[in-house]
C-alpha cells in the first residue's frame, strides 16, 4: 500500500460523481485549511454549511474522543445516553415532541416523506399520497428525495421515478395552491433554497403554505438541512418566519462535521412510525450523539445568534464594497451566514470560474447553480479571517474580470 497520495489518484480510484478541487486539504484549524503543499485557504464554504464551529474545535474533539473511549456502536436494538441527551436538547429547543436520528440530510428527508405517506395511508387511505415540492429545490440524492427535488438534471437519468410528486414555483403561492388538494399528503419546502441559488422564502409564502396544509390535512415539511442549527441567526429558520411546520429535517451543522441527521415531529404524527416501519443501522450512534449534543450546547446561545447577525453585516458590507469596485453582482441575498451573490448578466453562468479563481487565491467558496456564488462559513469565524478571506476573494474576482477583458 503506497503511503503518498495525490489529487491525481482521485481520477484513478474514485467513482467520478465529483470533480473536486485541484488541491487536497490535509489540516485545518478554525476557518483556515492547509493543503499538501502547505498553502493556506480561508474557508468560506464550511463543508457546505456543515462546519458551523469551524475545524478542530477543541470542545467537539473532546466530546468525540471521550465517547470513543466508552462506546462506539450498538445498532438500533439498543439505545444510548448521548443520543437521548441530544434528543432532549432538540425537543426542548423546538416545536417537536419526537426525534428520529439518521446519518444525513437525504435520509432525514426520506424519513419525513415516508412519514407523510404513512400518516395519510393510516388516516385516509392510499389515494392520499400526493407530494408537492418546488422547482429548483434540493432535498437529497436518494431516489425519493431527488424526485422531490425540483432539479430535473439530478433525476432524469434515473427514471422511472417515484410517482405522485408535483412541483410548484417557489415563492408563488398561487402556483402551490393550484396543486395542493385533499389528495395531498405533504408539502416539502426549504425556508431558503440553498442549492437552488440562496433564495429566501417570502414570509407570506410560508404562511400561505401552512394555511393550505391545514385546509387539506397535509403535512408541512420544512427542509432545514442547510438552514438549521444557527445558520440564519436563529436556531432554525422557521423561528425567523414564525411559521411552525409539522415535520422538520436537520443535518449538516448538527454534527459540526460528524455525520448525523434528524427528523423532528410531533407526538401524534410520530405514532405512525411504529416498530419496524423505518430504521437505520448507524443512525443515532453514540459518537454522533455525543458530538451533536456538544454542537447544540455551543450554538444554541443568544451570543452565538447575535454573532451570526454581526458576521452577516461584515460579509454583506464588504461584498457590497467589492461590487462597487468590480460591478459583478446583481443581488446579494440570504440570511445570517448563508449568503448568495448573484452574478450579473456580464458574468452569468460563470460561478464555477469564480470558485476556481478563489481557490487559486487561497479562499474556499461555494456555488449555488451556475450564476450564484455562495458563502456558508463557520458561525464563529473571526473578523480577521473574514477580512483576509474577502481580500483574497476580491483578488480572485479581479483576476476573472481582467481575464474576461483580455
């Protein structure tokens, strides 16, 4: 077995479902990473909104290593102390009475959609099975969740897809109302479309969906995989909108980098998933429970939420300054530390180019579609890291602009 590996080995050994960056990170601390050559990168990507407390947070390290000396895994024939404590933290902090733990956002959404179908089947019969989702949504990569996601590019090659799923226009209540009826079992929606371009929902839109679901006895599912655990400046985005769903899914930041997902719901709905109706081998394992519990303890604090709002201002003010100088963005949008910069017509479709230029300058950013640059950094990123990262980002943007003009 060879001891040294490089980015080129990815192209030889890994199923080519990704096109990773040209560098390989090997070490990280806070919001800075270093690659195999020792080059530093400021992390504005956050592992796609996962590393909410940055990298190598000492309290998360301690929680993981202490649990690793005690109990790693038992399977779902047994429960464990860390996951029970995490469940109670989530219940105490949200609308929920019950929690189902899994390993990812896709699994959490799969569980939510299965719950909705099961509840409707038990209460009204098989004909009440319709699911309404939204164009440009993203809910995961399982066959069920990729079908609910409103991006045909991700699902068209895997037909036949699960049926009775329809897509309305996001932020268009009339479009949704035309599809929601008494045969609808669930409406699934992101309070902010992340992969779809960092598009926040309008408050009246979510309020209207709540009313339509109540009218037609359908479950309202909020996919908070990306917006949850403090990302928007509230523990969950539904709190910002003051619209309470029947089911909420969470993952990404919940483990701060350790794989975990969860579906939260109410007591009456949870009863539909009795013993044997759903499950997971690794979900709710002690390691994930211990880390997730520490994440919740550290993030669910007023000073952290206030810090997210402060960091939002740092980013937006600096990005507006960059835009005044370089004239790149038609809009800068989002909540908290989920921010999208929409490229103007001159640079439409070139988000990946900016992403690559940023990496060359030593800063990691995300894209959200072909024309939106996305930022999802640590919720506790330092002011110095923000300043340095945005200086590098401006150099990258300038390089793209100058390259386009040459």
